[in-house]
C-alpha cells in the first residue's frame, strides 16, 4: 500500500512539473512570436533581398539537373567527350559511393538527384543570405534612405523619423 505522504509528494511534484511545462510553453510561444514579427518586419523593409533569399534556392534546385547535363552527367550515363568524361578518364575506376558516382546517379535521375538539388538549394540560400547580410545594411537601403551616423540599427525614413532595423 502507498503511504498518504508518498501520494501527496507525487501530486505536488506533478503539479510543479505541469507549472514548469506551462511556463516553458508560454515563453517558447512568446519567443516564436517575436521571431516571426522580426522576420515580417525585415521582409517588409527589405522586399528585394527577401525575394532573392527565397527565389535563389528554388532556382538552384531547378537548375541543378540542367547543370549536370551541361557538364556531361546525362540520363544515359557519362556523355562522351564531355567534362564529366574527361574527369572520369583521369579517375579511372570510379568507386561506388564516391562523389563522381553520386553525380552520375543524379544525372541519370537516381536517388542522388535529391541530394544534389538539396546541396544546390542550400548553397544558394547561404550565398543569398550571406549577400543580404554583407550588403544589406551598408550605405543606402533598398528604399534609398541613408543610414544615420553612429547607429547600426536605425535608419531615417523619408519624413526624418527613426525606423528601427531588425538585426540579422
């Protein structure tokens, strides 16, 4: 038989756990809300950059199979006289699981195509995001406003008022 003290302690511990979980859920929800608001504000302030960050990976995913064919990884295998054929001649026997074997599989529409497209899309996202970070806050913004001297996070809008900029 379980003692009344053990039941009381278990009930209290469960109540504390429930309260802690509720606090965590509320804090997480508030953090997510702040992040979403910050992202929305950044997109509104930087529409061209935001479009590039979204469009570049999509274009890269679509362009990856075209690029594979252009260098010689075709649906029929490595194309004769192509750059891929030249590389294969230098390699000799192609090891299973190698990058070259994966590119050949991707060119033929195999399972590796998804990997190649994922890498291309990820690389495009990194380049677009890095470019937005590196070039987005210097000099004039997308809307032509000048940055105020001594302030990294504020710009002056068309009416002379300060408009806070989200940190990237």
